C-alpha cells in the first residue's frame, strides 16, 4: 500500500520513507531537520508555522514540488471520503478534526494554506511544540493532485506514481517484492546504491535462510534465533521506541485499590525479561522510553517484594489470603506467553497470589479489551512520533487507547501543559510528575520493558544506521 | 453429455450461494473487526472508514449488497490492502498457486501411480522393490509437509545449494515446494494404486489377455491400468482443487506470492471481502474439479455413460 495518505503498515512506510520526502525528516537522534522545507518560522504564540520550501526539489516526472502539493496532500488526508486511519496526525491543525468528522464541510477553512509556490502556512489550534516532528511522518508528505485524479486507486502503481525522494519505484510485485532505483535528480544528490530490492517475507526463518544462502543482505532476526546469532559479527541491535506493559482495569475489584496495583508492580523483578526473551530488551519501570526527551529511568516502582507484601496486607490481603481469583489476559504469541508465565510465577512467589492466564487471538483480544476489560491485560505501544506526548497522552481521561478506565485530572492537566510548554526543562518537569502519578502513585499500568530491534547485516553493507523509530535512510547506505 | 455438464454447472449455483452465505454468517459471528488494532482509532475516523465500506449498515443490508455485487462479478475492495480489490489480489496471486499446484499434482500422479504399479508388479519376483516403495509411502503419508519442506531446505538449499531455499523467480524455485506438496498425495496414491492394481491383476479378463498372447505392455497399460486407475481419479478431483488454490503453510515457508496464504491471513485480519473472495474461488474450483472427475469416469467406464 504505497498511498502515503492511507499506508499504515511498517513495510509500506519503510518504502515510502525512501521514495518520498516531506517538509522535515528525522536525523539519527530523532530531531526533525529540514528536508523539502529549508527552514521554518514559528509565530510568538506558537500557533502559526511558516515553512519555507526549497526551490530545487522536483518530482520524478520533472515538475517542481510546490507548497500547493502539500496543501492538497493534507486536505486529502483529512477528507472524510479518504477515510485515512492516520488523519489524526494532523488533528492539531486548525479545524482539522471538525473537517475530518464531517461537522465542517469547507476544506478552505482548514489551517493549511500555500501562500505561494514555496511558502506553506500552517495554523494550529494550540501551540504544539513538536509539530515539526509530525511533518516528518509519511502521511503528511506532499501529493500530486493531477496524478491522483488521473489514475484513481491505481496512482501508486509503477509508471503512474511520481515521487520526490532519493529512490523511485521501479517494480512492484504486490505482497512479494518491490524494487527501487536511484533517483539521479534527487535534490540531495544521487544515492550511492543503484537499486534496492525489498522482499515481503512472512516467515522470519525463511528470511534468515535466504540471508545465510546469500539471497538477502539485511534481515531481522526471529526471536528464537537470537541466542544463536548474538555473538555473530554481523549481528546488529538497537532499541526501539516501543514499550511493553501490563494494564489494570481500575474499576474491577481488587484492582480498584491502588495499593494492590502498586503491590503487583513492585512484586516484579524486571531483570527477568531480557533473560527470558534474549533479545536485549531494556527493563523499564518508567513509561517514556529511552531515546525520547524527558526519558527518566529513576521514575517507577522498583522491585521490592517486602514492600509489595506490606501494601497487600494494608489492602486487606495479608499473605495473599482472601485475594479473589483474577485472570490476566494477553494476545496469543510465544513472546507474550513467556512473559505472562514469568509474571504468574513472580506474583505467586512474591505475593502468594495465583493469577490465572488466558490467551486470546489478537482481534478477539482487542474486542475483549473494548467490551469487557479484563482485570489485568497485556498491551504495547510504538511511537507515532518521537515526542513524549505520544506516549503520555495514551492514558489521559479521553484517550481511546486508555483501556484501564483510569481517569486523573492532574495527569491530564500535566500532559496538556507539556504539549504547549516551549522550554524543554519545563516540559521534563511536567512529564516527570505525570510519570510519577502514572507508574508510582496510581499505577493503572506497569511498564515492563522496552523492545529492541535485532538484525543481521552483511559486512559489506556500509552506512546502515537505523534510528529508534526504525527508520532506515537508504540514501546513506552503500556497498563496499 | 453436454446436457449433463450444463445440469451440473447449474447445480453449482446453489452450492456457491450456500457457501457464500455460510461464510458470511460465520465471519461476522467471530469477534473483532477489520479495523480493530493496537492503536484504537478515534471515533470520527472509525466512522469515516465504516461509511466508506458500508460497515455502518445493518448486516442484512451488507449481505444483500454483497450478493448483488457478486452477481455483477464484483468481489469488493480489500480492507487490509486499501486501493486493491479482491479481484486484483486473486488475479495477481492465483497464477503462482496454479503453477505450483499443477506441478505438484503432476509429480504426485507420476510418482504415486508409477510407484503403485511397480510395487504391484514386482511383488511376486522382487519383494525388496515393493517393500522399499511401500515404506517410502508410509513415510510420505506420515511426515507433515512443513517438516518435509524444512528438511528439503536444510539439505538441498542450505547444505548442498542445489535449489534456492525460497522466493519465486523461475522454475528452479518451484521444485522444493512442489516436492513438499506432492509427497503426501503421491504416497497415498501409491498405496491405493498398488492395492487396486493387484486386485485387477487377478481378474479373469486379464488371464484371457495373457492366454491370447497379447504383449505384456499392452496388457498392463491398456487393459489393467484403465480399470485400476478409477480410485485415483476419484481422489484427484478434490486434490487438484486443493493444490491449485494454494497451501498456506508451503507458500509461507517458501515465500511464494500465491493465493493460499490469504485463506489464513484474511481471516486473521478480518478482511471480510477477501475471506469471501478466496472461499468462493475455492468452492468454484471444487465444483469444477468434481465435474471433471465425473466426465473422466464416463470416459474410462462406458457403463457410467449409459446411466
């Protein structure tokens, strides 16, 4: 699915990131740096952004990339008829959610406007400090109105599609392979690779066999294979902005008592997880992941079995006696099962509580979360954009992704205030306090660990440096 | 004959209708929808999507709409692969499954029928040939195809580099998956063929052939084979339909861009139109394969024609 207004899967996004560029893009440390925009200005109230576009960026058919292409792309993303799942990325733009929900019919009232060919003006409904990170995301990339209208649903096929990035789409065998070719007219200079081929391989051990027999140069390792390849010189590992947590339904006894939730979190020794999964997972007690600003590993409840037992006693369940039968629910997959069994054993050992386990098929599990949230459940979250807000706003009172039924006005206020706070130190203070409420005081969730990407990369592949958003800029890669 | 074929094809219509209806009902009973993801979509976005795909209409209306579009030959859009229709997906992936399935089918016929005949004939003088081929047959039936596939990859690709371990770029890529698919049906056919051939060899009419002094080759392949092969024909119809619509496991292991994987992934993704599409294609193939089997019967056995 290469329509960047509609693509949501990681494979499509990885390809789009290499054939297209937006206003900004992330550097190695995930700071948004100029791409098609050569710079931007922010008004004093933080609500208006003026993006100044390069004049030297061309589409692969030779036409210049203009501010109008961005305006069109954004309006199409927000058009209810497009039915884009990622329309919410631009909900901070003036009138965007009103237009996307159909309350407002006139797209000219949207806060995005091309002032001329090289100037794009964006008005926001509130001053969002991380907005230049949003414009690095594929869904916000420019689009050619004439191409989309001429080819309809088929506009992304090779031959129809036009792009502005370091590579162009040469061949696409749906659900099988994609071939990209170097774009000699790329404004940043022709990339060093002549062509790149992606294979869509469902079974990761098949991919690994192809890697070993010379069919692939880069491959992600299946979890089971990690121990055997860990000491291999071609093994590469990097942390991802992805957190793994267990949540509590705070409305269901006994988890309506925050002492019980604290006890459950304190009874877990998180060092166990990398030992079980063997993928170099980073144990975590705080929620904002490493690699993001405001990351603070000192936040969160440490492993403290005595303290946990004391809290449980205070809550009326001394030595686990009288604790009602509870079931922890997770979606079926080998990694989740290993973690769940370990948690079950630790709760038994440290709190003398028997927790039953129930695994469900993924979509069934999601329905269960929605309709009848279990007392304890497993979920994860991967960053949409590398700002703490993306992790912290999950658990605000009106977030659709907050399955815990937990509502805390102070938490909401802190997270809201951090979005508009311009000063990074000030933001960090707000997030520290919010994280303490989330993971130490109220504990609607217990973070467990941060995921890691495990790869094998051939030694002749140079310049391959994926960042924590798992974005790979192939324009920087060469073969020696 | 033409009247017979037409009648059978007409009978296929209610069969397909029943398959479509039952699949439609079952897939909507299963909890979870196509757009339920880890990242819960905001309600206004969910509303846009449901409107686009008519998922906001009552189920009865969706059902009628689906059947109406089906009559027009429109299998609908895929939810998981936006911008692609179910027909696009089937047109793109069916050929690879057909190629692989046909190759596996031919292999299993050659190996199965061949081994069955050789076993049956050599049983008298040459017991070790019979014993070896029947032992292989037991192995073929009892080893699951994914185990065999993994073994073949390990030995013939990883260690000896004779064939590529996966992908779909030319004829040599089809050998390992075809062998993996063919092993079990070949083994089954070998056993059936052996039993059937042996019982035919005892028939009086064959003794007559021998007595008349017909050449052995003509006796075996003209007179005996024609009667002995009937059980294989019966088995071949559904086998062919199954093989050419693709195997999820084999396509997955060898990363083949075939249709088989959608029988599973479409259900996991709750991609309703795609589930319906591949199920209907499979049903059509079964109906056609059974029809072909019946036609073959009548060609092999004149008595069927008279009935």
